[in-house]
């Protein structure tokens, strides 16, 4: 099964937002989402990300190809509109750190860090626990399109309100059919959550990959990682968990 990627951020009750698109909302340009960034490779958008320290951005590992040159990777911060990118908001990347247990096939441990050349703006903390959020509503924020195909580059930062699924439902054969298990392991691992707009759609689409899912704190609960497709009801988005005990700067002693 083709594992398409996605991303989202949770900001319920956090920021003023304006509804302008079906099943989605465009973020207000008031600086409230300055912790969300766009990542470019060779001047082409590839993923979203989140500033977690002045010098580090967390995103999804699958965003980067083996042949990616670090000099081609740029971080775009402090904007909600990718048609209005200012030179002072572009950061070079000094280092790409992929989680050592990341699996390209299963998307398990789909976490990466980017060390930026210059300090970034507003940062966000990491949630310690995720099990308390089952059945709760969260807010997905990302640069994704509202429908496939994704051959049109994203323009505006958007968000959606999603509900987190119980893990047993998330791995059910009723949801995934014979694909519920991959290589004798659950399709949705212990490092993942499921979330969607219940009975409507996953709530995210292509290009949302790497963006955060947030608690109302706000803190980063997870990183949007993959989904079945953009619009099929009952096929939720999958989120790679960003728990502190698993993260630990991916082996880096200095996370500042």
C-alpha cells in the first residue's frame, strides 16, 4: 500500500484564525504560528517543521532523500504565506540528523532534526505524555493542499481540528483490511497516533509532512507522517510521536 505523508499542528484556543477554505482554515498573519516553518530543497518546498530550540527544527525523516545536499536545504520561518518570503527569514542548515531507527518502509521513528546556521524565532516545547489525548480534539497545522494531486506547491499555512483515535481502533482490520499488519507488525506502531476529522476525511494532505501536532498547552504532541489518502473517510492521518524519552535530541548532547 502506498504510504502517503502528511503533517499537522494543534493550536486549538491558541491563535486567531480565519475560515476561508472547505474543511480547512487559513492561519492569521499575527505571529502566533512563528514556531512553524517551511523546509525547501533546491528552492522547492518539501515539508513543514517546528522550531523546538533556537537552533533546532524537528520534522519528518522521510522528507529527505539520500542524495539531498545540505547546502540545498533551507528553513523558511516567520511567515504564513510562501509567496511572500523575506531574505531575513531564510536559514541555512548546518546538519541533518535522521533518527537511527527510522524505517523508510514502515515510517516508524519518522523523526529528523535540522540544525540551523542562525538562531530561529519562537520555539515550542515537547509533550511528555500522549495517552491522555485519546479521543481528544487537536488542531493540525501545515502547508498541505486540501485535495490531491499535490503537483501544485502549497502557498498558505492552514489548520484543521482533528480527533485522536484509540490505539486499538487505529490498528483495526476493520479500518485497514488485510493491510492492518505489515511484516507481522501493526501498521500503526507504538510510536504513532491516528487522528482525523471523524467520518469526513483525514484532515490533512500532501505537503503537510513534517509539521507538528500540538496540545492546547501548546506543546508538540507529534509530527505528521503519513496517511492513506487526502479524502477517504475512516482512513485517519498517522502521527509520529515526539515523546521526550524517545527524542533526547537524537543523541546530541547540545540541543540549544
